[in-house]
C-alpha cells in the first residue's frame, strides 16, 4: 500500500493541517517510509486475539458516576487564554452569511 | 558538600536537623541555574520570586518540605506558562494545576521552574522543542550531545545539579531513555499509578508521569507523593500507594530476574551488552536468581507503538483549533476552516505534524482495521508475552537504550531510524507495566550507560528493591562535565 500526493493532501485536510505544495513530496516519502515499516504487522497471525485498547493492567473497567454538573461558573478562567474573546464568547470568523 | 549535591533524602534530614534552610536550598539552586542553564537550556521558564516565596513558607515536617524540584513543561501549573515545547501553546497560562504537581506542592516541594522537552513529548532527543534543544551535561567540550527525550530537560537538570529531582512523563520511554543518557534514575510507574489530569496529553493509553532523581531512594520518595487515585482521571487506579522508600533497602534474595533473549539483538553495542552482563552479576551476587525468558513479540513493538501513539495523538491534538486557547493564525479575510488549518500548521512542529498525519491516516475509513485494529491486537500479544514471563520471573533486567548519548548534529533525518531509540523502552508502555532506569557504568568515551528493570503491574516496590541493590553495587558517583 503506497500513498500518493492526493491521499496525503486528503489526510492533511482531514487533520486540518494546511500543507504547502512544496512539502507534499517530502511528506509523502516520510509517510510511505513509516507505513512501509509498520506493514510488518500484517505478517503476524492475530486470529482470535482480542484487541487491547487501554493501558490499564488487567483491563480495569472505567468508573461511572452520577450524571450531574459538578463544576462551572468560571467563564473568566475558561476564556483567559482565548485568542479572541468577545464578552463571554470565543470570537471566530463569520460562519453564516 | 554543596547544597546542590545533596540527595532528597539527605536534604530532608539536613532541613529537619536545622543544618540548612529551604531558602538556602532554593537560593543555591537558583544560583546554579543562573550559571549553568545558559549552556544547557534545561529550564525554559523560571519564576525566582515564586520559588523564593514557596521556600520561605516551607514546612520541613512535610514529606517534601523545602525540597526544590524542576517540573517538565508538560505539567499544567496554575499561573505559570505551560508550553509542552510547542509554539501552539507558546503563551498558554493554565488556570489550573495538574494533580501530580498539586500533590508535590501539598507535600511541601518548592518549584524551581519548568523544564525543556520534545514538543508534546514526541521525540527522543529534546531537539524538537520551540525553546531550542536542551544539551546533555555530559557533552565533551566542543561537541553537543543530546540528553535524550522527551524529558531531556528533566534529566539534564537533575544530572547537572540544577534540581534535586524533577517530574517527567513517559509514553514510549521518555523518562527511562533520557535518565539513561544523562546518568540519573527515573521510573515510569504502572499505568494508572499517577493521575494524568492536567498533563498535556500525547497518547492517553500510554502516557504516565514519574519522577527523576539521582538516587533510587529519591525516586521512591518522589513517586510516593506523586502517586494516588484521582477521580478526575478515569484511568487513575484506585489502589493503595505503598511505602516505596521502605522498599529500597529490601533484600532481593531469591527474586528471579528474567533475561529476555529478544533484547539482545544483533548489532547491540558491545558496551551496552557488557554493562547488562555486569548488572546481572550484581543481582546474582545479591542473591537473585537469573532465568532466561522470552518476549517473542518484542520485535513488533515499535511498529505497534508507531500506529497506536500517532492515532491517539491525532485525536488528542484535535483540540488545538486556534479558537479556545493557544496560537491563532489567519490571513486577512480567511474563513473558519482557514483559521483551523493555518493555526495548526503554524503552531505544530514537523514531527508533531508527521504523527498527526500518520494517526489521521490509520484511523481513516477503510484503513482502521488494517492498521489501528491490527496494532491493538499486537498490543494484546505484547502484554500476553509479559504475563507469560511473570510465571517464570519476578522482574526483568534489560538495557534502557541501544547506545550512549549521541551528538545533536549526528541525529538521523529518517524518522524510522530515529524511532529505534525507543526499542527497549516501548514495550512497558504498551503493556502498562512499570520500568525503572538507572545508571550502571560509563562508556569508553566517559558517557553514562543505563539499564532498566521491568516489573509486574503495581509492583514498583520490587523494582525499587532491585534498583537499590544494583545502585549499591554500581557506586555510580561520576559527575557530568557541565555541572553546578
């Protein structure tokens, strides 16, 4: 499986990364290098193996809690790092004409 | 003995006996940082006023009362800039404190400042940082060596006596590899031992916090204060925190030490192989029994990691959107999509972008089963290897790194070659088990060589006992050339 330039552009779009045309050949090479190398896993027989998603030893199950609000009322702290604060809102370019 | 040369245990005794003060300790370290840090670039943010204020208020009766520590710049610190080494967080000032650093603070520790790292903890050299590379204090004159990564600043600061200890994180070896390259001790505890809350996320199923220090006992003391259940991290383990420090002097007689054949690949540096053999001799002399074990899926661990970690990273790093916090870039008249794409392109470095792209690809429709699901199955097999090994042994001794520290100028361009640095450390993250790295000798060129002990889940005490025994045998008292 080898990636072409169009696939790299599509993946970059999915990842919301603006990629310059001049960088596409380098990125394509690097991604193909990495993907070619991880291809080795296909040779391992994993029939009947349950995939392991989490890091917890023993596959500890995640805890549940009551679904209620436990925090809040701190708009200033939440907005303190906003690049464009508009009152108690985040400012973004116009989305709806 | 100079104040910056003390161990944490020693400083604590001196503070409690009234032989020194927290303020004198803090001032000695700030002075050392002022002299040595310009050469090393280990600290990226200092806050002397805050440090001195904390020292003045320190209570020596607390477990870490007055002990000056450096904090990896990936732990959110309330009111102190936290960058994760990334331009995208270049001006980020967290309005909250990570659980681990809050615990250290509550135990009386004094913060000296924030330490350099690879961007978002992605790297093995500390060369991928918005702050510029951190330099290994063992560098000979005229040649800059890497301290390892991603916790390069933590390892360099501890080795150069710019802190008595430091916090660090380990996703694929980021505590153990730099500890080995800088000749200090570091432990990645069992996944879930320390809360991840308030630590800038890289790959959440692999990320774990841990300490670095100059002795095994000091690491045990620090881990004892960092660890513990936290309801704010749903993967934080609700298990008791044992007295790790008490385990350091424990006898290792009768413990079975596994030696995995797969960790002696062809081409392993003869110096690393020799130091490994010497480590086994020390443990044998201390009464442990050496047994061969097999971890047959080890050779697929790196490839497994470089699917799982980028996949999680691409998801975790989706939050950097140029809207809520962090860098914003937008050309005049650009739309919301331009804002996302331009901010992320300007804010993320090359390696981070590479991993986001790989992660996005392996999670994308049509490729998920072939890459991500396959890697998760390999991960299960890698964990199963360890489960099998624990029937035959109580811990494993292996090299921590394939080589000693290498030159910053000679680091490979090819990402796959660079990833080979993590070959010995990555399995512990995939399996969720603890790993302790410690210095075991010097290379012919006078550089530290490290070994790592791997253990069963939540059996860090066994690693501290074995580490303590090895430390006694090694007598690693060498100091780097660039030192306070």
